[in-house]
C-alpha cells in the first residue's frame, strides 16, 4: 500500500531514494528577499519543493494560492514549502505577497541550475520550469515526486505523501 502511495511518474530524474541536490538562492517571503538554503530548511524537517513555470500565469497563481491555503496542514506534518521558478527575484518578490499570501517562500533560479539539477526543465519550453513537486525527507532523500502541468492535484499529493512518509517513519 505504501509503495503504491509513494509511486510517482517514471520519467523524473530524481527518483524515490535519490539524494536531493543542495542549493542556495535568492528567495522572497512576504515581499522580503533573503538567501534560501535547502540544507538549512531540511534541518527543521521535510521540505515540499515545487517547481512552477511562471509567476502570474493562471495555473501558477492557482497553485501558489492552494499551497498558501494549505501551509498550516504542511506545518502540522512538520514540513515547510518552497516554490522555485526561473522568474527574476523582483517578480517573485511581488508574487510572494500576492499569490503566495506571504505564507511560504518562492525562490528565483534565473540561470536554471536548480531546475536542471532536479530534472524540472519543461521539455517543450526549456526556458521554463516544469510543474513538478518533490517531498524531501530531512536526511535529503526524495520520498515522493509528482509531475503534472495541471496545478490542481499537487497540494493534495504532497500532503498525502508527507502523511504516508510520517506514518512509515513512526512504524520503524
């Protein structure tokens, strides 16, 4: 049952059990810019890292709003959320307040190095990140991934994967 719940698409480069590449980049939270570090975030618990194509596009605004509305549920599971796109930090500073409701950070990866490291490059438009979400355990291992251009299921899938991971960890 757990294996079925944690199964994800077969075409993601980072598979279940792979170590997530560490990164530090400019991010915005509540309109303020700071340096986001994945390693630092993992010290506090699991991280839901989601990639999105472009701030202010309909799907990305909807997805950011859904993640913002669910931040309390992620926190209840001990997790933090961060979004990453290839947008510049100025755009993401505004997006962090408007679409993300100042509830979680969004990180800028203009050069595309983080997007490439997580195999989140949109194949048909490589200048954009694909819509892919990862759950990363505090030890840095990927425990779940989900890719779909439809923004509607990412939050639900990440919450389910986090709960399954937490339940499995408690049984050990």
